[in-house]
DNA sequence: AATAATATTGAACGATGTTCAAGGTTCCTG
DNA sequence: CAGGAACCTTGAACATCGTTCAATATTATT
């Protein structure tokens, strides 16, 4: 029993790794089951013993990408002990850099759409939630008056805004912007957002008095 | 000569309209040439007399979507004569509302990727540039000290940030957020960004003295 | 009206994801 | 250790795409 399952797991790992490399090199649309099968040395049909369908395969690669992204953001947060404000800037820049360095894999996270009717499995959804965690902590330090729910919403908004800048900035479709310029823009806008949010907080508190 | 070309143009218009409706109903992935041909009453192969390939078809639909979006933003800008700051908020909300009401068509604008090697035609690129124009004017009023280039960059950053909030907010993948909540978040963050940018401007000017 | 030019057709091609019966391996049991 | 049960692997076959093209039908010109 061990022999068969062992080989299966080995092949599975190889499959996911091959898929990761293929997406990284040729984009999500360049992922082909026949190429994958040739790569890991098995028949085309055998892929479906290792994985239910390509949707699952893409999700598994996405999970790995999210994990690496998470590690990157963790590293960015722990570098030195800057103010919460600068911590958020660092996180945003780390996100941008990760996207630039893992462009195709990062795009695959957002480009992929499940075939209609099939819903994303729990383990995949759970992975995605973890990302906001990094933003949450500095935000909580900056806005001690806000409830956890409010902080969660603000965290998601901030994340989304930075994501949008990276997404459109790294896109060739709209004007291509050089990476250093994009980093500078993100830095400026994150600082502006935070300062603006702080100012509103003060105003709100004053009005509440 | 007129008879043939006339029919051709009629069919072309019908094709693009059918494609638009099909994308709106079933998403970009639901666009099938055979269904389109049946819809407009011609053979599958005839589609390629009206259009070079589906890429062009998608781009043509995108052009129409961008045009409607442009009209929507124009309307939002001209409604009343609010301050530049509130004008920007209105534009952002109009963008969000348009995305929500034209979800699939709006997604198609960003989901579509040309097959590698083929580049987007000029007329399509030109369409996309026009969007920043709406943001540019209020920004110029708010930041008279900035150069046109700087304003253009800020406009794109602001647009990208709002786009990101709409994109992730309207996505089912990350937590689904109700539209009113999303609008409120966008309003808050746009105001914060602008106020933050203004504060930085003042600080920068003071430091320059 | 005859002929040249052009448009339209739908069958066929090559890819692609997915399935499945046939045949091979591996594992448990007597 | 032998033999059967359970499982795995295979590669051919299927359905569905976008796209092409020789044959046919239509339109325009002389």
C-alpha cells in the first residue's frame, strides 16, 4: 500500500511543481495537461488520478504562491521596527515587488475563474484570508479607537487599493510604468491614505465630543 | 457594390452587439463563435469575414464598454458643481456603480489577454487613455503646483487604487462585500487619499521654502 | 446576358480538457 | 508463496473550441 501511495504523492508533487513552472513561464493560458504529463513522465489521462481537474491544479499552485507571498510579507513586516505607518509602506512595496518578480503566478491568482457553478474549496478560501493579517496589525496600532470589524474593512480597502496600483501598473495594457516609478507612487499614495485616514479619525473623534 | 457592403456592415454591427450581450450574460469565457453565428443568422465561418478573430471582436466590445463608461463618468462629473474633492468622490462612485451594473463587460476589459506576440491595436489603446481625463481636471484644480506629467501620474494612481477596491470588492473570490458598504469604503478612502496628498503638498512646499 | 469578382458556406483541421475500457501492478489473504 | 481482489496507468476516443479553405452562391461589370 505504501509503495503505490508514495509514488502517487511523488508524482502529485511533481505535477504541481511542473504546473507552477509552466504558469510562471507561459502564463495561465499556457498550462496544458499533455505538456504536464510529458514533463512528469506519465500519460495524459494519469493527470486525473493526481488531481480532479485543472481547476484544482491551478488552485494548488495558487496556494503555493499565496504561501510564498505570505512569507515575503512577514519578512517585510519584521525588518527593523519602524513605525506602523512605515511598516504599511514596506508591506505595500513588498507586495508590489513580489508581484513584479512573480508576475505570471501572481496574475494567475486573480485571473483564474472557476467554471460556473463550481465553488472554490474551503482550503483555498482560507489561504486568501491570511493576507489581510499583515496589514491588520499596524492598522490596529494606528487606529486604537476602531473596532476589529472596522479595522478588517480598512485593511481590505488598503490592500485592494495597493493591489489595484500594482495590477494596473504592471499591466502592459494601460501605460507601462517602470517599476521604480511604481514603487514611488505606491509609497506616496499609501502614506497619503494613512495620513488622510488619521486626519479623518481625529475629526470624527472631535465631532463626537 | 453597395448592397454587399451594406449587408456586411449590418451583420458586423449585429455580431458585435450579440457578442456584447453574450459576454454580459455568460462572461468572457462564454463567448463562442458558433453561438454568435447562430444568433446573427450566418455560418460559423462567416464570422471571420466580419472580424479578423475573436480577439478583435472582444476589443470591439471593449471599446463600446469604455465608451459607455466614459459617458457615465462625464455625467458624474457634470452633476452639480461640487468641489474638486467631491467631484473625485463622485467619479470614483460612478466607476464603482458602472462596474457593478456591467460586471461581466467591465471584467472583460481587464481579463482579456491578447495571444502572446500580437499587440493591441492603436484604436483600442487610445480608448483606454481617455479614462484618466475625468480625474485629471479636478486633480489639476486641487494641485495647481504640479506639472502635467505629475498630475498624469497621480491621476493614474488614484484611478488604479479605486479600480482595485472595485475589482476585489466585487469579486466573489475574496470576501463578498455588499455594494453599499463598498461605496462607503471607496468614498472614505478617496477622501483620505486626497486629503493626504494635499497635506503632503503643503509640507513639500514648506520644505522647499 | 455572360463573365469576372466577391461573399458565404459548412465540412474539416488541429488543439484541448476530460473520460473510459483494457491491460498491468500492487497488495492482501489463505 | 500463490492467486485473486483492488487499484493504477494507459492511450485511444469524445466533445468542444477557434480557425481555415475549397466549393458554391451571390453580386457587380461589361
